[in-house]
C-alpha cells in the first residue's frame, strides 16, 4: 500500500513539474520528467522529447506565449507502468487577424509513464482536447475569423488550431477529443500499456 501511495505522489509531482518547468523555460529540469525515449504529441508538434524541448525553446525565444494550468488528477498503476489523466487548460496569446487574442483550451493530459531504475518518467504524452474559445484581449476590438479555416479543425481545439495556423504552425487535424473514435483508441492503447504491451 505504501508503495502505491508513493508512486501516486511521484507521478502527480512529475505531472506538475512538467507544467511549471516548461512554462518557466527551465529546460534542463524539464528534460528530467521524461525518459530519454519520451514522445510528445501536441496540436503543433509530434516527436521526441529532445526535439520537443528544442522547438519549445526556439518558440520561447521568439516570444511564443503558451501556458498551462492543471486541475484534477488520477493515475492507474500496474507494477512499473502507469497511465495518468490530469485536467488542464492550455492558454495561448497571439495576434489573430490583426487582433491581440487569447485562446483557452480545456482538456486532459493523458500520460503513459514507466518506472525505470526506481524513477518514474514520461514515455508518451497525448493531450485530449475537449473544448476551446477565442477572445480578443480588448473587448471593444472586432475579431473576424475565416469560417472555412475554422471549420477544418475538430471542435475540441478549433480556435487553438486557428491561432496556431495563423502564426505559422502546421496543426495536426485528428487529435482526440472528449468523445469519438480517436479518444476510444487512446483509451485502448492505455489499457494495453498497463498490460505490458509496447506502444
């Protein structure tokens, strides 16, 4: 029982450190929450831990403004493997159609974790995007979005994808949302991971 409690605490701390260190630009400590073969999936990036750190750092240096906030958390643990889910919001600020805007996207971090040599680390992070919105920072500003571009993206991250596309990112169009085939497949991968199968 004590080991499970300690594992849950360590996993939760790891998830919280990911957000704090990434948003603070503390890249060397951020690297430590991953295993070296870790993979990040996001709307604007899909790839290895090291590549994610590199492009995040480049964006940071260019003024890309992406922040995260965490809520409730749960973890399913099976020996040295775990799947955790953590409620979160992603907040990004940028100029969209000439207007300074904030996008807030609500969802969950769905994390595949493994304990190696006594240390928990992330193997795969796959966010689930549930709903989002875009707001002009100045409430008097008139924001007009291109409806055709907006409609190209799933409902769960439509406005986030719009903003990211407008500032030059290529956005993945089929990330999992609150319901549907994409998230069902993700849950199946999580169950398989806990049974010892490879990703």
